[in-house]
């Protein structure tokens, strides 16, 4: 179990009477419990946690050394808030150790950013074995179910177009043959040109209702 205390506390405690005037509250710095414990002559093994918004490794290592910690766990706050999982780095005297997020988590985040599919709309079914694509990439297929109806909002800077493909075609040839049906619960195809000169394409497999 871990407890996150507020870094600041009210300087004066007591009842604040209701008034129409603007309130001004003075705060003082709370004692740093972790740094106090880690400064004992014979401290227990202390682990710190850091959620940073930028310069993750640099800022986390500064915090670890300042508090004299043998181990600190750090992540990016913007990646962790609202997500079930997050990539982590562990910092100790030996250096940095990276713990990446699971492929399913990364896939859902990419789907949200690229085609506007909220992660909470996807029923996670699991991950398949890693496979090599014809273009030389190695990927971990992630399988999920999306309740109908749903609508996609492709990011024009990321996606050229979206289309449906039977799972069998993805498993044998990994999407080389296009099914030609839109992945928008029966609506017309969405075709968007990316802002960059080099078009990109993505495939999100789903149930083929026309078969």
C-alpha cells in the first residue's frame, strides 16, 4: 500500500466563515515523510514514485538522489491518467530499467488517437502470438470486440482510410487483400488524406456482417 500526501497544508487550521469577500489561504510545505525515513541511520528499503510531465528520466533521477532512495518508479503523468496501464522506468544505482506497457494497452491508445475509438468501448479479448508482417515488422495482434453501433473519427494527419477485413484475411497475408467495406458499422466509407506527403494506412479487424 502507498499513500500520497499533499505537498502543502494550511498554515492555520480552523473554521472559515462564509463571506462575500475573496478568500486568501496561506499554505506551508508539508514534511517529506519519505525523505525523512530514508535519512535514518538505518533506514528500511524505501521506494519512491514520480509522475512527471516532461524530462521523465532526468527529473526522476534528481528526485531519487535528493531523497536518497535506492529505487524510484517513474512514469509520464499524461500517459497514466485515465489509463489502466502505463510504461514505467525503474531507477536505481545501477541505472535505468524500462518496463513497457502491454501491447493491448498500446493498441487501445493508438486506436483512440488515430481513429477516435475510446478504449472503454472495446471488450478486451486477448493478445495473439507475435508475427512478422510482409513489410518486415514484428507485431503482437490484439483482439477485441466493439459493440454496434459505433462510429470512427480518423485523424487526417495519421490515417488515409479505414476499411473492414475478415479475420481470416488478416491471419493469412495480414491485410494484403482489401475487403473494401468501411469499418463504420454499415455507413459510407470515410476517406481522409493525411497532412504529410506520405500516406499511411491502418487496419482494425472486426466482424464482417456481410458474410
